[in-house]
C-alpha cells in the first residue's frame, strides 16, 4: 500500500504542476490573440484623436516630418499605418536588426522596435 500511495502523491503533484503550466500558457496565449483589442483599451488616449482629415495630403506630410524629427536622422520610418476611422491616430513604426548580436532567438538580434 505504501508504494501505491507514493505513486499517487507523485501523480498528484506532477498533475498540479503541469496544470499550472497549461493555465499560464492559456492565459498568455489568449492575451496574445487579442493584443490589438487590448491595446485599444489600454492605450485609448494615444490611439484616439479628436479628428483627422484624410484628404489633406499636407497634413500627412507634416506628420511624417514630425515623426522623423522625433526619431532622429539616423532612424528611418519603415511602416505607416493609417486607419479608416478618422478618430484613430496615424501610427509610424521603425525597427533595426543588429547583425552582430549573438543569440539564438530572433528577438536577440533586434536593436530597437519603435
């Protein structure tokens, strides 16, 4: 009987441990799946603006120049996202890989992601 009880205890603790791992993976996976929706809730003050006119091409040019000035002359804007909703802001993105970085993961080689 003692052997059966020890095996039962081992089975219990291994099951609880693996259940905790599955729970953490489930929570982080669902957060990752809904990252766009969560970002809109968390960063609503940065995403929503009062109004934007898509017809004014000078406004877009001014925004590009302002964003480029904020990033600096050595960092180039690589992606611009313009939403159909006129109450959403324009998003400028840039990232750079560090080819000399040592690491086994893709993210180890990213110098910055703005």
